[in-house]
């Protein structure tokens, strides 16, 4: 409590952080006292910044157990995501909660999953589509069969071999979003200018049935997406 006093943490906040860490963070009871104090301080301070204790504890547990991070690396992960949220204008609690919800997919990347998440979150801010939904849309490219079907349909609509199914399988989720936008631009077509049936076919190839959602995603420019990703990274440098 004394170490976190400058952040406005009172004795009740400090006690809540320690209690929830003991029950919710697998590695907490095995840490040294110094490490426990550091993690508890961070958890209590994040609560003062608007990220609930339970959210931070869940993230730290996922970081150390699912992503094989040290406690310090897990803390830096949460700091990085919080700074990106502030830079993008996303509520910090929402950003941290979304990261925790995305862990089942991101765990495949290990520590690199945080970077993928930040970039997908940038796309979510740009399009107004939830991060989890964007991850679901891009997940169909995780299999060769799904990627081949989607790429074949999209190339047919775009009128050329603008997408490669093997490359899409090997891309991260954020890279897939960027590639989709650049492929539309490379074809010389604009999603906004496509007719009703072309739009529906392109959306269906991505498993999208809501045309408002399709407009939000496929109507964006790749350059605008790049700017949003840079904005997320700029938050880290500023921090």
C-alpha cells in the first residue's frame, strides 16, 4: 500500500489485489516476496487506472501460464496494451478484457500474440467491429480448405489472382486484414462501388452475412489501417 500510495491506492485496494492474486494467479504463491509485491503493486495501480483487479489478475495468469512469460514480462504486456488503448482512444478496461478473451487464439503465437492483438484492436477501432469478431472472420484462413475456398471466391470476384491461399494460411490475423484490403485496392475495384451482388458475394466469401459489417471492414483503405497500427505503437513509445 505504501509503494502504491502515489497512485491513490488505499489499504482496501492493496488487500483486494493481494487476495485475488493468491486465488487467481497460479504462480503468485510460488514467487519471491519481492516479486509478489511488484505484481500486487501493479495490479492495484491498474485498478486506479480503470482496469479491474480481476481483469489484471486473469491477464497476468494467462501471460505467465499460457504465454510462458515471466511475471515482469506479463506486467509489461498489460502496460503495452493499456498504452495502445490510450493511444487509440479505447477504454483501457475494454482493451485488457478483449485481450484476455482472445487468449485462446493468441496463445498459439506466444509472446508475439500481443503484437497481433494490438494490430487487430487497431482494425476494430477503425471499423467499429469488435476485436473478437475480427478474429472470427480471419480464423477461416487457419485451414487450407477454408483458405482455398475463401481465396478462390474472392479472386473470382476481384477478377484475378490477387490472393494466395497458402500465404493467407501462414499470415497472422492482422496481416490477413491488411492483405484483404490491399487486394481489393490492387484489383482496381472499390468495395463501395461494387454492385449489390458483388458485395454480397465478397462478404459471403469471408463468412459475413451482415452487409453493414461488410461495409465497415471491406470499405476501409489499407493505408488508413497502417496509420491506426502505427498509432497503437506510438502509444508505447510515448509511454
